[in-house]
C-alpha cells in the first residue's frame, strides 16, 4: 500500500514538472527504507513512463520548445552517463549527504522565489 501512495504522490509532482523523482527518492529511502543507490536507480525507471505522459500532454498544449528540448536532452544523456558512473562509485553515506544538500539548495531557491514574487506583487498593487 505504501508503494501505491508513494507512486501517486511522486507521479503527481512529476506531472507538474516539479521533480517527482526527488520526492520519490526521499520517500523510498525514509518511508520504505530502500538504500540510496537503489532508490536513485528506481527513480530512473519511474521517470520513463511519467515523463512520456508529461511530454505528450505538454506537446498537445504547445508548452515545449523542441529545439531547446533536443539540445538539452543530448547533453543530458551525456550528463546521465557521467552521473550514473559517479553514483555507483560513491559511498552511500556521501551520496545521501549530497542528496540532502541538493534538497536544501532547492528549498532555499524556492523560498527566495516565493518571497521575490510576493514582493513584486505587492509593488504592483501599490502602484
């Protein structure tokens, strides 16, 4: 049952383009207790069908710049090869710390963005 709930949560977040894989890795390691390496590899399999569905929906809605997407994808594949090899060779404890640092950076960025948007909206209302 936990796996079903985790799948729904991660799929929903992934479909919005906000990084469902990040949530999936967190939930797999902390709720189910899967090792970090296995959670990250599981995320890669999870990513394939969820991204295909999101791509189809976004192409229908004309939300994708195909030229940019193709260029980024080509270099993303190269980065994935490098990252997968680094991940396999990295100690689980260090990998978890790096993942935690990554999440903290994302949190800080999101809070900063929310505050900035709030201030911009407030300035527009005052004009």
